């Protein structure tokens, strides 16, 4: 029902293998997709996957730091230059919007579409449409930082195939009419009432995406009943202790302890310090994570795509990359 594609998984600065933060969410309900954070060169990363800026419904920026936002002007400029017309939703701190406005002014960037800015600090529910609600969660970092809870819901109607067969109605046009809520008159004159032979079927997917955050328990309420948590794991605990006090980042230990306590069924770690961008470093991250969290765990890499179906998150095989 839902896919997540990581476009950047490094913290602070890019590495040879990892770009800075960006994450795409796309459901099976339509072609629309959402972007959470837009680090520098995100538009370059998009060239290597199937999603396009013309189907981008909105961008959510967790906080003002550059590794989460410096790619925004370039992506918007390219969308304009390639003919985008429909408005774009921007859920972001007021400071990000002010910086974007200044950049547009001083670089003479004129967009062919409207930006609908929603101040992330202004309200709990930042966006609502049929089948999707986005909520923001205040977090703890050096600057105001937020997480986002995406709740997707798809409702369909299904006919009761067993009841219809028992009634002697074979699969055919009558089934389709009933599924669409239309009563059906049979050859013998009897009438099948749609309400008696169909039922509502709902699929729901809830994903919580944390911004930079040194207090994972702030996400406890949002994670209640969530299917997936995506959260930064910038350092191992030992390194975090050396970094020093103050609102900064989570460690692998802290986020995995929280996820285990919150009974999150699927956990994806990202935003790794460049110091771990080698096999030995990621093995250290994985080992620390497994000490505290035993459920479905992933360490995200750039261009990894995960699919959520029936509450289970699975990594998809790599798609061919365009040249």
C-alpha cells in the first residue's frame, strides 16, 4: 500500500555513497508522492528513480538546518523550468520559507506554480485530504525540529463472493454492479440488495518520520499503533557521549530502546554520521541496534525502497537506474 524511497541517508555532509537527508513517500492510491526534507542535490537523486517533480504533492521540512533544506530552491527551480503548473504544498518552519523567499528574490527565481506554505509550528494537523492526514510532532534539537506522522487510508467495497455463490450467482456483471452499490434483479425476478452482498474494506498505513531529535520518547504518542518508524541514528551511544551535552541527536541505542518499548513493528534507521560510512562502521551500528531491538529492522541506504503491506515492511530489489 505504501512505499518509502530514501534519497539521502547521511547526516551533516554527503559522502561518496550517501547524500544528505531526503525521503520520498508514495502510496498505491494515486501518482502523488510526498518528500520529507530536501538536502542539497536531492533533485540529482530524483534523476535516478521513477518519481517526478510533476507528481510531487508536497514537501515537509523537519527543521531549518542545511542538510535538510539546501536542496529546496534548486528542486523548485527545476520543477518550474520543466513546466510544472499545479501548486505545491510546503510544510516547513517559517524560517525556511523566509530563506526561500530571499533566495528567490536575490537570484531572480520566478516559479510557474504557487507555493502553499503551512507553518509547521502553527498546528498539529498540517495537511488533510481524502485518504491522507499529516500531523507534526515537536521534537528536541538545537533548533526547533519536528517529526511527521503520515496516516494513509484506502477504502474499497468488496462483494461477498461466498454468499453470492451460495445464492447461485456466478461471477459476472452482477457482481460488478453489486460492488458499486447497485441492486441487481435476477432472471427469476428476485432482487439482490447491494447492502446485503457487499462490505467495506479499509486498508490503513501509518508511518512516523522523525526529524533530528535527541529525545525519542517525544514520539511515543505518535507511534502508538504506527506501522513504521523512521528515525535518525546519527551516532552510537559511546560516540554520542563524547559529542557532549545539549539538544542534538539520538544514538542507535536510544532510538532502538525506545522503539522496542513502544512496540514499533518496523524500524528504519537513517541519518548516519559520515564516520560510519564503511562496512565496519555500519556493522557497529547494526550490532548496537540489535542489542536493544529484535523486530523488523533496517539500516537505510541511498535509493533503498521499502514497501509496507499488511503491516509488514520489506525491502524491494534495486530498480534499474537510469543512465
